[in-house]
């Protein structure tokens, strides 16, 4: 298993958000939700709006 490091540079985070925003709003929202809550994408995908 590979080790991953957090993205700490705010400029890199903004670039990632712009790239994701260009594809779909869903992807950007999942990214923002994940970085603000520290959740993995697998945990976010299991969430359902009730």
C-alpha cells in the first residue's frame, strides 16, 4: 500500500477545485466536503441525502 500526503498548499487546492469545477459541480463538492471534513471518498460515496 502506498502512503499519501495531505495537500497543504492553498494554491494547489484552488487549482484542483478549478479543474474539478470545469468537469462537474458534483466532483468539486465532494472534494471540498472531503478536505473540510477529513473523510475519504469511499465514505463520502456511501452518504445519501435523506
